[in-house]
C-alpha cells in the first residue's frame, strides 16, 4: 500500500492494510495446523504497523527488501493476497511460482526486491538498490526491513558504512521486537538502542513507537524526504513485539506471559482502532473493512486451492533467466 | 600498451597481456552498454592491484568505476541490488580467497535469486576475481575455489587460460544476463599472447581443442593448460600424441567436446590447480565414466594440488601444486608403461 501523492494516509486505509496482514497470517496459522500449507511459517502478528506505516511513505516504484518474516512487508508494498497465499500453498500461481514459499517472497512489480531467509541478507541488496537510484537519478529510495538481531551481523555494518559514505537514499528500518529468534536483545547487543549504531557511520537514528502506524508513517516519511533530497540514509528503530512465536511451533519458553500480555494491550490494531473510535469513525465502517478483507482472503484461499502445482517438467526452469525477467520485454 | 603496436610477423599482430586484454574487454563493454558499472577495492584511482581496471576511472568516471570500502559482503550484496534494478555490475573481488567473506551474498542470494523468485529476477552480475598460486602468497591468497561456484546452482563459471580467451569470455560474461564467476589466474596477468583480429565474444559453454592427439586426452583450464601443453610437447618427443582440451567454461561444461575426445583417445588425465578432494576433477571423472565408460581403457586420472593448505615455503608449495612430471607419469601409467 504505497502512497504516490505524499499525503498523510487515511488511518482507515492503514487500519485496513494492517487488518488484512493480520487476518492473512491468522489464516496461515490455521492452514499450517491443518497441514494445508507446509515448510516454515514466521508470522509478524503484532508487528503490522511497522511495515504498513513505512510502506505508506513510499511510492510504488520505490524498493524494499525484507526478511523471512516478510508476508506483511510484501502485502504492505502492494503484493496481492492471492499471490502471497498461492505462494504459501506452493502453487504455480504464487508470486514466485511456488519456488519461494513463505520465507523468500519476491514481487518486483511492486518493488519488493526480495525477502531473505538469512538474517541481514537483504540489507546490502537494498543498499545496492539505493546506489542504483543514486546513479540513475530516478529519485527512488530503498527501505530494508530487518530485526534487531540483524544489527549484530557484519554485513549490516558494512552496508551502513557504504550508505553513510555515499549518502545513499536508503532507510534502514529495524523492527525491534526484542527477541533475536529466542534470545532477548539484552543478551545479544552491546547497545540499548539499535538506532545508535548509525553513529559509527554518521547516520542519524530515530526511535519510534512501532505499534503506532501513524507515528511509523510520519517518521518514515521524514526519512524518505531526507533521502530523496540527497541527504543520505536514516536508521529507524521501531519498537514492536511479535505476539506469536519466532516460527510456527516455537514453545516460547524464553519470555514471560505477562510481557506478552502487556504488549497485547498495545496491539497495533487495537491502537489504531481506538484512534478511529476517538475520531468518530463508526463501527459499521470498520466492520465493513473486516468483511471485505475476510472475503478477499476467502477468495484467495479458494484460488490457491484450485491453482495448479508447478509442472514437474519445469523443476529446472528459472535456474537461469528468461527474457521477461526484471521487467525486460 | 607499447607491446600492442610492435609487429612480430609480416602481418602486424596484436600482442596483449592477459591484464590488458581484460582491460580492453571492460572498456569496450562499458562503451557499448551504459548500464555496465564496476565495483571493487582499489579498482578506480589505483587501477586494480593487477592493473586490469587501469584508466577506466579516467574514461568513465566515478559513477561507473566505483571504489568501494573493503566490505566484500556489501560489495556483492549491493551489486545484486544494482543488478535487480537495471545495471550490469562487474565486481572485482581482489583475491578469490576473499569470496568467503561475501559467501552468503554469493551463494544464498545471487545464485538463487532468479530461481526462488520464479524467474522474476535476472541477475546480470559478473564477479571477476583471480586465483591460484603466485609463488609464496600463502594459504589465504593462493587458493583455487572454482568448485564452490560450480556447486551452487545459478552460477556460470569461466576460467580463461590466455589473453584472447580472457577478453572474449569476459565480453560474453557481461552480456550473459546471469551470475558469472569469472576466475582469472594471478600468474597469467603479465604474460603476453597474440590477439585475434576483431573482438567477437567467445561463447560461454564451449571448450577449445588446443592440440590434437590420438593417445590420451589431457583436460585442463586456467593456468593448468600450460602444464598440459608442456606435457603434451614432451610426450610428443617420445611418440605419444596427447590431445589437450582447454575447458574455458567450467559450468556449463562442454560435454560434447570432452566426450568426442574421450571416444577417440580412450584415456583421460584431468589437470587442475585446485585441491583434489571434491574438486572439479572429481566431477569431470564421474561424468566421463557415466557417459563414456565403454570407451575408456583405464581409470580417469587426476593431477591436482594436494589436499594441503598452500604452504608459503617455495619448495613445499611446489610439492603441493600439480607438475608436468606428474602429468607425464599419469599418461605413462594410463598407457600401461
């Protein structure tokens, strides 16, 4: 859900996108339990405001890279529910023709250069996309989404240095959900604020409430404006929390229930809903959004179920490129 | 390029070093295609530690010849980002040994990008690097790592043995549209070769018959081709006619040329400077026995580096590396002598 007009997006629209991401993932959980989908499943339930607010500050031609917890990011950037759902079903109609599954979603048509199954894997790729924007002077920006755990990887620091050195239009968007897989960040990082890590590369860092979609939007929009103006990269550290485990089947023995409950009270959907109520948006309108989203997901699941599996004889297809790749005619 | 203008025969023949030939290929491709950009350590102002990129910064400017920090992971990752957004980056990794620093990007990302996106992402990315022993460079600056690249689907792998091939293959690599590992050899950079007239690219996936023979096939690539040719010359003196094939491209393999030769000579000796265990020789030997078992008169033999880190000491290094003598012994043994 990108924003070409550069206007403050309507909270109703942002809420609708977050609700869509939430419900798609809740349905994935059910489908996974029923063994209709398989493989790995890393949900971003509780983190929907980060990707939704951030992508709302982008234009459709801007770039993102994201992580194996990337369903929300690609939906927020504009991938259709059908394409994502069919991909998790492993079907030919999925956005990656059944070759990626949950972790590696890519949708070049909406500017998602790719999700990565490797922690920090997408960061240098977005840095390169930002370099590309700089070289071609097309005024695009790149956002790379990653968790706070990724800030301990070498390539994060390499990329920061490169982006800081060349003042690239790259936004390093850290979704700090407090846990690097199963380990609390206090046991992993030498700093309290991941945003501070930019200072080593002369990159400003800002911390934002990652569960407030409007705050995320505003902060990102400022960083994007800065990047487009040639003033270089920004680190955004969005404080958030995943309300489910690291992956499907995570026993979550590493965190107290009270902590989870305290964050549940700050669920980004609740936060947005409360604001909508405060602003007098009637419940009927919200209900309408819910129904529309549910119908969209029902339709997408039905579509995926009816979609063909990839052809066995095409198992080797796409190892090398075909003429249509990268949007080339 | 003073040597280029010096006529050695009646027909003025162009002589270039391997490094100069690579430089010409880069220059010509950058003129031909504005989307070709170079990234690497010390490639711009310094001109590359082996002079391959000398003069390109002056001709094409800082936006196309990009000196990078020493950050191999971010160099390759950002090149991937460039490749996905309209550029054709050519990365220089100063020594192949440094690819380990970039290995996540090379092997988890670049090589798989096209496939896992269902063909959405083409990756027109060339990684130029140089490998092999250069005399005393030691264990972290002398390796031959072609087997790594060959093992990961999505990569094409090229290893030119001479200046003409270096130029023609680099042009093809840049135009290919897929990730190509372009493996140069440090000991070849300042050797001189005659260049062919015209500058048509040499197709990826085609081996070259260097020398015809009927008794045994020597298969090599990169600098080891010189060992094979020297061995063949010595063998010829005793009446053994060795055929020499320069693979040029390691993946995809030119099986047709290999199998045609095996069918003729029925004996094979494989030569490479990489370690033996799990090296490309193992792949070649396995493939040859699968496809041409009934032609073979004896086991396919391998002459390779020992499975030892490359030692610094001159004498020890020599022991580790393949030699002409070892090739000749292998040929004798294959002929039952």
